[in-house]
C-alpha cells in the first residue's frame, strides 16, 4: 500500500490481510490525499497519486496492547479497567478470557477484567481476522502455563511462532509440542530464570510469566519487546509490577 500510493497507475493487492490496522492505514493515507479502497476485504485497490499532504490523524487503539494488559491481569489474579479500547476488535480475545474464568464488564470503549484465583484451561486456534489473533497466541500461552488442567494452542497462521515456549520451559512451564499445536499442562508455580526474547509477542509472554514467577526473571534481547510496546515497564509498574530495564 505504501509503495503503490505514489506509484503510477492502479495497483491491486490480492489476498490482502483484513485486520483493522489495514483499514486504519487506508483511512490515514486517504486523508493525506491517497486513493485507496477495499481495506478490510481481501482485495485492495490503489490508484497512484502525485503527492500527499500533511494531516493530523488519530490512529486506532492498539488491540494487542489491550490484550496484553488483560493477559497481565489474568495471570496475576488482578483487576484492571482499560479505557479507549475498540471492543469489537478484540471480541475473540474477550471470549477466551471469559472461558478462562475471568469476569468481564464491557461499557462503551472500556473493559474491566477481574481474574479468578485460578485460571481455567482452554483450547485456542489462531485464525485470520476476525478470528483469534496470532499476535495474542504467546500472551495466552503464558497465562495457560498456570491454569488448571491442560490447554491446547493450535497455530494456523505463522510457522515458528512457538519459539518462546522453550524459554517458558526454563521457568518451569510444562509444555509439549506436537506439529502446529502446543499442549500446555498448567503448573502451580513458575520460577524466575534467565530467558531470551525470541520475537515481539514471545518476549512479552516472558514478561507476563515473570510477573508471577517466584524470584527474579531476566529477559535478554528486549529490543523485540520495545519495538511493539511503548513504556511497557512503566505502565506495568503503575499496576504494581517490579520491572527494571538495564
């Protein structure tokens, strides 16, 4: 989309992603003078223009950041109120937290989650939007390491998205991989360890696990995490965490 906006002629993107971020990008570029249509469907059409203009634009709320804070609350047995959330964008995520035993209260653009003393095991299958997002897979994986019972996560979108599980095993998680599925047997306790962030969402899953692990967890390669979260340590510390960047 970015390349074609100032290109000559018409460009069509076939089998395009349909996530809300694509729609927001289209709306932003069109506000600048681009001619794009079809975002939110699997075919996007771009008519190249000669130039774009300066604009002021409010981008959409980050649905995966919202899901991350819900996960941090669920894994620690906490209670949180999130504001400025597009609820329809994270509907499948909300459903899964409810399955895990969390109490959910929705109001306008606000969501309140109250976690149970012990999470319930669930099964998850990642799907293209509007299904369960692959970017939430690792976050839920961390939560399920301490849930009652056995959970199964099936990754249908990206290969090699289970690298983080090896690091969670260092913290005492009981996980077995079978093809594109991870079988997670909940354990009573995780333990602080030295782990390595393998990617953005896998890295933040270790942060969540570290919140409930006994002792200190050290996460290396946090550049992955910083790429997708602004002031994550500060925000979690405001909720009661003890995180230090070094």
